[in-house]
């Protein structure tokens, strides 16, 4: 096959691709709008530890993002490293205390959402809310990044908390 025939075949294939793209609606593509982090979102039916931890993380990010008036996606990127947190804080004029309060508020929201979804026992949820309200920000961010330990039925934080509350006997109403 000659060079001229190859060029023509490539042009025909390119034109076919463009026509197919336009026929499939590609000419009027609009990106999906970013969801409002302040709007409540129902938990899906998580099928296992990983999906429950993912739901928790998304809920916590929504809660923190709502407090800071940014998108969940923007906050998720910002919490990745201490450098990205510092850049985020500088760009949005957020003080350390404000970021810490937002992360804690996000965790409290996620705990409430998990409780309403039946993933957390109400007594354990109340204990976790108390802990989350005082949790150092780095530990709060780590919990958002990986909450599997929180929900792990084989010795997770919820089980440990339940054991402590059970051990308190008559001290817990």
C-alpha cells in the first residue's frame, strides 16, 4: 500500500470517529455539576467493610466541606498532604483552628449518618461523637482517609468502645 493510500485511510478513520462522536451527543458535552456538600445524601446499601468506610469518608468530607464552603472534591485533594493543606488554607483564607473545627464537624456528621443508616449502634455513636469533638486534626484526617478500623467487626474501634461502655456497668444509662 502506498503512502498516499495510508494517509487517506487515516483521514477516513478520523472523520468516521468524529462523526460517531457527534452522533453520540459528544458535541454538547457538559461536565457533571459538583454536588452541594451541605445537602444531605442518603447512604447507599454498603456491602461490607470497605464500602461502609467509603460512605463514612464521603459523609465526613461533605460535612467538613460544607463548614468551609468548598466542594467535597476540593477538600479531598487539600487533605492529601500537609503541603496541600497549607496551600488550601492560604488560598481560601482558612485558619488552622477553622480547618480543625471543620474536620471534627465532618466526622460528627458522618457518625450521625452511619448511625441513621444502621451501621453504628446509637450508644457507640454517642461515644464516637464525644471522641470526634476532641480528636486532633491529623487523626481526624486519617480517619476520613481510612475508616475501616472504625467499622471492623473483628476488634474495630466501635467494638472496643462498646466493650468499654459494657464494662462501665451501671455508670452508663
